């Protein structure tokens, strides 16, 4: 699952929640097989944790099993890791 942080849309954003806490987020784009990536909001702990422009994939700990035994994404704890080409040329 490829996620992309795009140049020009990578700045973290803050919002004040109803309980008075500041919540930070960042725009990200999911490549899910369609013609265009789909924009979504990625929660981050603070502005310094914003991801740089680039391509990523979700870490294994971004997924969890819910109370009904189904697989779901962790709503508040999505983590990204840089996407690398796992295939290596054989000499």
C-alpha cells in the first residue's frame, strides 16, 4: 500500500479539539489502484513529526484487530516507513 506526501501539501496543520488539546495532522495521498491517489488526513503527534515529501508504506503496527476479530487500521497511530525497492538485481 503506497502512501505519498506531496511537495506543496506537506506542511503540518494544527486544530484545537473540543477538550482544548492541539491535534496535528498532515495531508497524505493513498495510491489504491485508481486513476488518481486519494487524499486523506494523517494524524501526527506534533509538527516536528511531519513526514518529508516522498513515498511511503504503512508499518505493520499501523494495523490492529478490532473487538470483532476484523482487521482495521489504527485510527490515531498510523506510521509510515519510506518505500524502497525490495527487488535487487541478480548479477
